[in-house]
């Protein structure tokens, strides 16, 4: 299993798990934790048994232990979420893997216009929770531990929590508010890129900056400008990773970064 397959497998388990909770009307709370964990065990038994075939990897000698680690990680996640919610959770699972602008019969693309450019964005929201009043919470799973800040969003390095919240407001809210949007890091149960909204999502400063960054990217794509510069240089160097298999082919140099920054990147 490579990291992409690992992430896809975790997404599949959580999609089916939270969909089952929503169908059965089970909330993640301290009073329901045992029942919730039993359902998780059933879902893991079902999906892990066919995971190598469905995700196209050959199970190695450690596959047995990798399955145990996946179960442990997800059990810790559910225990944590039940503890966070207490006896009466504010939000409960509502929708899973919400596709917009992808295929027929799904929600339409997220549309906005910034200057002379019209953008139609498509994507998949991992999870949407809803409270008793119909207000929404948007969650995007991450299988890694690396977090993202509001500064990363404003710089265009991580746009999902902003644009997915905007999509949920346009496509799902039905006059109810999107309350917050964040990345949920499965290995350590951490939250990052957390945006909380007191009014309309589009009025939020960070979201407006994310829209501008999306517009900036599309504009330069149309102009054919693809500068050779890393988004986040590591350790003060010009490289984007501390180790990279393609370093011998890389066009990133100090001069290329200076040139790109002069053009506004």
C-alpha cells in the first residue's frame, strides 16, 4: 500500500461508517460509544477483507499488522469524537462524500466570479454534519499529520476548507448557516485549517482571500505561467522536500524563485 491507497482506504471506511450511523440515527456520544465502536468493527471487517482487490495493492507480509493499526487508529478517532461530543452532541453525521460538479445527478459546480474570470470548481466534501437547527459543519479528512494554518489558506497553499465551506453554503445550506469547516487529521485527531463563521461564508476574510488565490492560479494557468518554485521550502533551502527522488531533474533554483516572486508568485 502506498500513501495514496492508504488514504483512500481510510476514506472508504469512514464514508461507509458515518453513512451507517446517519441511516441508523446513532450519534457519536459518550452514551452511544460502545454501539458506535461495534458498528466500526463490522465496517472494518467488511472493507478490509476486500481492500487489496478494491484498492489495487498486493498484501505484503505486514498486511495483518497494518490492518490492526488501521483498526486501532479509527477506534481512537471514534473514542475521541465521542468524548469531545459528550452525552449530547451538537452535530451529527448528515452527508458523506458530497460530490459537486462531478458526473450526472450530483450537485452543480461551485460558481463564482472574480474580476474578469468566471470559476466553476468541482470537488468531493468528505463529510457534512448537521445540528438540530439545520446548521452545517464541513469536515475534510487527512490521513497525514501535517497541519495547515489560516496563513496557508490565504497564500493559496490549502484551499479546501474555505472553498468547501463556500460550496456547502451555496449547495446544501437551504437558508441555514455553515458554522465551521476544518481538516480532521485521522492519525492524531488534530484539527487544522479551522474556519468558523458568524455570518455568510463568502463574507469571511479568509474565504475571500482563498477565492482571490483561486482566481490568481486560474489566471496564470491561462497565461501559461508555471514558475519553478516550491510552495513551502524546507529548512531554508530552495527545495520543496528534504528528500526527493526527482532532485536531479528539478528546475528549482534560487534564481527561479527570485524570478517568480518578481512576477507576484
